[in-house]
C-alpha cells in the first residue's frame, strides 16, 4: 500500500471545513489574521495526520466563490477529496462547483463528511445524505462513503479517519525518476535560509543538491534543504507536500504560480494539445477561437481554444483540442487542467494535457487528429524510426554546415508528440544510429566539418584562425560578418561543434566569439595563479591574462555560470 495520500477538503463556505481539519489534525489552517477575524478561508491551508496506513495530507480549500481559483490550485495535485456539507443547508452552489472541478480533474476517490450534526435531528441527517447521494450519482460519483460528524465534540471523527484510510491505494510507479516537477502554491523568505517554496510534488523525486530550472526562465535553482511535514528529509517523493529551500541564480524573484523542474525537461511553447471534457451540468458551450481561462498546477493563463474537428463543443462532450497561448509558457504534459470562461467566470470544462511542446495542428486534418487521439506518431504502414532517419539524412544533405536538424523542426515534420519523440530518439541513439545533441539531432556518423568541400573548409579554418589571432580578445559576430557575409554560417558551425563559445557583453550589444581552447588555457592559468581557495579581483585577473575589462567581464561571468569560478562580492575564487 502507498504510504501517502493527498486529500483536498472542499465544499461551500461556512460548512465547517477548517474546523473539521483542525479536529482531524490539531492544526489551525487559517493562518492569516484576516481569515481568523472574518471566519473565512482565503488562501490554501495545509495540515496532516499520521494513520496506520500512512500519512494523510489535507489541503483545505477556500469555500467562497471569490476564491475558486485558489481552490483549483490546491485541487490539481490531490489524490482524493473530502467533501464537507452542512446537514442543515445541504447542497449549495459552491458544493456543486467544487464537485464539478473534482470530477473534471479526474478524481474519483471521495468521502463526504456531513457536518454540524449536533444541530440537526436524525431525520435531517438522513434527508441530507439521501439528497447528496442522488446528486453525486447524477454527476458521475458512485460508491461514496458518507460520515456524519461533529467537529467540535469529535463525534464521528474516528469513523471519518477510517473511511479516509480506505482511499489509500497502490499507485503506479513514477516513470519520470529524477525528472521532478514542483509548482509553487506559497513562496516566502526565512531568515538564515533565504527563499522557501511549498507545493505538492507532482512528478519525480526531489533530493537535496538537485539542480533545477525555474520553468519559463533560464534561472537555475539548487535545492538546499527539503522538509516534509516540518521534518527535514534528503528525498521527497511524488505526491508529498514539500517545502524546498532554493538558491536561485540570475536575480529571478520567485512567486506563487511558478514552478521548478529538472533542467531542460519542461520547455515553454505557445501551443498545447489536450483532451478536453466539458462539464455536463452547465449550459455553456465553447466555440472555436474563444478565449478562455486555463488553470493548471498553481497557475492561470489566458489561451485561445482551437477545436480541431468541430466548430463548437457542447456540455458533456469530449474533444481533443489545442490551446494557443499569447506567449510561450511551460507546463507538465501530464498535468490536469480546468477551463473557465472569461466573463462571467464559470467552470465549464477540464481535462489533461497531451503535449505541452506541441506545434500548430491544422483543423480537420484527420491523420493529425487520429495521431493525437491515439498517441501514435506514425501513419499506417510507415515505420516512424526509419522516417526519422530519412528526415535527418535529408536535412544533412541540404544543410551540410549545421550540426543537425533542429529538434522542433523534426518533431513538426513527422507530427510527433514530445514523449513519442523522446522514446524514438532514445531507441535510435541506443542503437547507434542518431545522436541527440539536445536542440539538434544528427546521424551518428555525421561530422559537419568532414562533410565540407575544400572551399568551405578553408573558409571555416580561416575564420577559426582569425578568432585565435588575439586570444581572449576575439572579434564579434558582427565584425566577422562585415568582413564576409558567408562567415555567419562558418561561425554558427564553429559554435555548434563547440570550437567557439559566443559570449555577450554586459549590455548585450556585442557577441564575442571566444575560442574554446583559449578559454581552457585561461582557466588553467587562473587556477595556477590562484589555486583554490585563493581569491582574486577582476583587476588582478585582467593584469594576469593581459586582456581588457570589455572582454574579461563576459568571460568571468561565463566561468561563474559553468561553476568554474564563484563570485563572492568583489572577489572570485576558483572552484576545485
């Protein structure tokens, strides 16, 4: 059995969710003074209880209509729901909307707590349960356990815990391994530690020392400390509530709604493919091209809905669709999402992403729609492995001065979803047929330098010699292109093959073409002059290497990013 269960506590405002969570855990989840003064939850509350079957994490969602967005950010990571209903009031509008959201997020495990039974007769309790059972059945929930409770006296609380324990079940093994994904529902600063983020770990395991990337930025984030339920741990597991102390590079200020993931795993895209389910208990239909609110993880974005096989999607219908974002964003391609209308704001649909690194699919393209629905990338009778090899071969023939075919171009050409693309590349690389360079894909035996004719090779060698004429004080890309327009292709080839490292100055006006060998020689010279842990100033390095500040500044910043040096105020030290 699994040792962890994440439960969202949902229901209408004033039905006793927060009081019940306190009775279950001993924790007051209303942290804000305003919440306690008004008796109204505004932000997500968190608490846990250890049971014989494992730890139950409770995420207390605000019940007021004004805070549904906050409720959704907590619900997208839960395993099950605890629906709280005041027996004297019964089903209320937010009860219905919360249950709709739970259903659209694919959550089927449910327990209903009938609260405030101390203020009701047995007949009222029975009537409330009967009405709820009928309603839940009508919206797709069956075999739901109902537990009457009084949170103030504790009556029924043990029965409720026992019912929740029955929701534990063995989860499928996480396929992502160390590829972790953690969206932030809280961000704050702790004196002596720095930035701390909290959230539900959606995928992979997270360990102290892991390097991550803030999604949508180039900012690196290192995991310095991890806590689960207030206890420091070395490893956090999928589904656990996690507090992570992050060291973030690049001066990026973190905020709720962002996320951290394994580097290079989740990249921004303006096209997301998805399976959309429309709620059956609403009267709203969505037309092709309609802007909608798209909520996923802890984030909300505005996107344009593209219907691929119809002009309108009606209540209760399912459709494979695309969302077009105003600007590229990153999301996990197995994340559940909720769709709400712009105005008036109403929850009308939800589903699961199929590909968050997609390209535009032509409407009414039957083959593309079929592939999207089935998860297959190939046409009938076509071997996708051989199609990939042929596409890369053709690219090499027409672009002999490029290291390989751009990854996104290859995926678009073959109509591949990201996971299918990753699987095929891994298989072909293991077979020694392709090389995955990250952004580019090449045949395993392809060498762009060897493929050049004599004239092209001479041009590349001449440019390389020009770059090395004055080591560590190289020309800019604009300067070499001004000498010969064909030098642009030669410079790109040298960069792609790793012979040249392009570095911007601090104003990003000039792109210097440093030779990799010159950088290696400079590192060796600095390490000899200031062996770790000796420190040096920029001026000292300038005199030692005999270069001007204009060139040295971008070089040292590059060494910092490569973890070769580390800046400490006005000093730097070589890292061993």
